[in-house]
């Protein structure tokens, strides 16, 4: 059952710097999902990568299965399964099994494969990755609908393939397609009316392209007789929360630079940024949410406006910018002070407080008068502190 308002969660690539114990890092990732479940976060999307040394989870399905046994409510999906790397029949089988094992908490995120080095090792040319993702997605959707599929492509063959296990979730578990800055991802989602994971929202210029990309998804869906649901649109951003803006920036400054320079620039050959202070520039651009709960909440409101209206939720890219204690505290502050603003969970409490304050003379005055009469009927003076407290005055000596 879905609650009111936005959903929140993480996009766990993961990002772990070189030299970090990989065994402990994987356990820490599962611990984080368990912590988010405790805090009331809705989702966690777990990545698949096979090279470059930072994003060290090769099988999101294994993490999903392990984390599901330690959590109660949070939904856990692949963020994403690189479809060109797998026979689509086996992807459909594995996630149908996870759907049963998690009692409906599994999700399938799809993409063409983000790391060129992964595809290179598998002998897959970059030019065919998106086409293969589309071919695989067509098969997976058909299989999950109960169809028998016979299909031959240049990279897989299926003969009267059908799932012998129907999904636990009716009619099927959630499926979302990753989208960066090109129209390929949203177009693929539109062809089947699927959810969208907008990873480009956290990239320079990405927030300004959101409304246009959603329009492409809707146009493509209409061409194929499908509809898009904004509630299934998730924006993926960077986040860190502390008690005030400067503290938040100070906690992540070193880790953010280390990740950006060592991994994205020196390993993945992304051109280095030219800004003097890229972190503050990202915050100013609204693609990185680092600051106090109030600052982060305003940033989310601005992103919704730039997206052209309602969205389904926001996923935060999990990273090691800050230490463990600061990171976990960040998610706790977000759950306590930001979530209620977008989910309405504190609205009734605020309304009750406002009603009581506005009617306090009517509600509490008879009780005050009764207490005063009790003193006078007993022939005793009313304490000065009592009269001061009732009138709002400051008692002597206070």
C-alpha cells in the first residue's frame, strides 16, 4: 500500500573508494538498507557493475535477497540490471523469484549498461547496447504477462519460452527504466508505460531537461497505446543533510572531491570540472542537495517545479562523501524533518496544535476559573505563579 505524497529512497551504485575493504563495504551497504527501512524510507535501488573498482556490486539480486531478509517494509530493486549482459528469459525468471521471496517488495530497474569497460569485457559494442536493451525489455514484458515467446536475435534465442512461475505481485512487480540526458531511456519507458529513474536530474543541466524528457515519454507512450504515470517517475540526486548548511558542506567536501576526481575524472575519463568550487556550484544549481533540512526541502520543491509538476519520488545517490556516522545522521535528519513536508504525515498534528492554540481561551479558561475557585473556596490565596502562568506574564524572580 502506498502512502500519501512523495516516495524517498536511495540509488546504491555503490561508490566505495579504492582501498576500502570490499567485504565490509558490502555488509555496510546492507546495513544501510536496514537503517533506511527503520527510518521509513520507501525504496532502495542496487546497481550492477563489473569493472573500474569503485561500484563493487556485480549482482544486485544477491543484495536484494540478503537485504530483504533483514528488512520489513522497504522495496528493493536493481538500479539497474544491464539487460544486454543477460538472457532476458533469465532476468524475468530471477526477478519473478525475488518477487515471491520478498512478498512483493522486489523491483526491476533496466538499463543498457553504464560502464563502457563492462561491455568491452563482454565483447558488446557500445553502438548496440540500447537496441539490445529494447529487445530484452520487449521479451521480459511479454513473459511477465504470461505470453509464450519465440524469438531469435543476434545475441539470444528463445523457443516457446514461458515462465513456469507467475509473479507474486499482480499483474507484475514494478519496472523502471534508467534515463540520463539522452531521450533513449524515457522513450523505452514510454513504449511500455513503465516507470522512469532520471539519473540525469543530478547532472549539470539535467534538471532543466526534465520536463522535456517527460514529454518525450508521454508522446512515445501515446504512439504505442500506453500511458505514463508521474507517480512512477523518480529523480536521482546527491544528498547530504546536517543541522546547518555550512556543517553539511564541510562534512562532504573532501569525500566529494575524492570521488569526483579519482573515479569520474581519472578512471572514467570524464572531463574535469572548471568551477572553482564544484560542490557549491552543484548546490546553487539545484542538482546537489547539501545543507540543512530546510535548504534540502526547498531544493526538492524547486526540482518539482522544474520537472513541470508532480513527480513520484526522489532517490538519493548513496556515497561515501561523509563518514558512516554523519551519513546515517543525514538520512535520519531527512526522515525526521523533510519527509513529513512531502508526505503530509505531520499535517494532522500541526492542525491539532493550531486549533488548540486558537481556542485556548475557550477551552482552558473554564478549567483555570475552576482551579481559582478551589483556592478561594478554601480560603487560600491564589499563588502568584499560577496567575502569572494563566495571564502569560512573567512571575517575579523568573
